[in-house]
């Protein structure tokens, strides 16, 4: 009886979070290989990717990208992962559109928060434009 009492809340939480919740903390090595090298050292990734919690590399990339920018770059990496899943791994239009929408939100988050002169925003523009076209919608013009 006691085990049943404990098992129900755990099962309910697992059902509510769905399979995506577990996947968020597990990174696919194939997808990681498609990301820029600094992604491994950004927040979220460094806690979940082997070797990502290297203080020297974290400091190096924070210095290269700027500390104020680097703190947000895990969202850029998440956006790239979503875009890659949409473009290379999704098998249905619904999955592709969901992943592309997620990537646009992640890119928007970064563009809204990094310094105006941050060069990587310029580099994210073609990806953002491609994703917007993939969704068939007109999105925020990131290059202005």
C-alpha cells in the first residue's frame, strides 16, 4: 500500500513531463558534433557533456565571446540543435515545424540579450532566415 502511495505521484510527474523532459538533459553525441566548439562549455551543456566543465575552456570562451554574451550562448546552441533536428532528423512536418519554432525562439532570446555589436548575431541571421522560411512565416529581421 505504501509503495503504491509513493509510486503514483512519481508516475504522474513522469507522464506530465513526457519523454522530452528526460531528453533535455541528455545530449546526443551526433548532434553535439554539429555544434560550434564553444557550445560544450556554455551553461547547461557544461553540466551534461563530458569534459564541458573545464574552467580554462569556459574562461577562454567567455573571454573570446565576451562574458555578457557567453552567458546566453547556451540558448544559441539549443537553437542550433533544434534547427538541426528539424532539418536533418525530423520525419514529419509537425515535428519539423515544432523544432523550427523552438529554434526561432532560442535565437530570438539570444539576439535580444547580447551586446548590439556581438558578431555571432550576424552569423545567426542566415540560420534564422532559413528557419523562418522553413516555417513559411515572416519572423523578426535579426540583421537590423
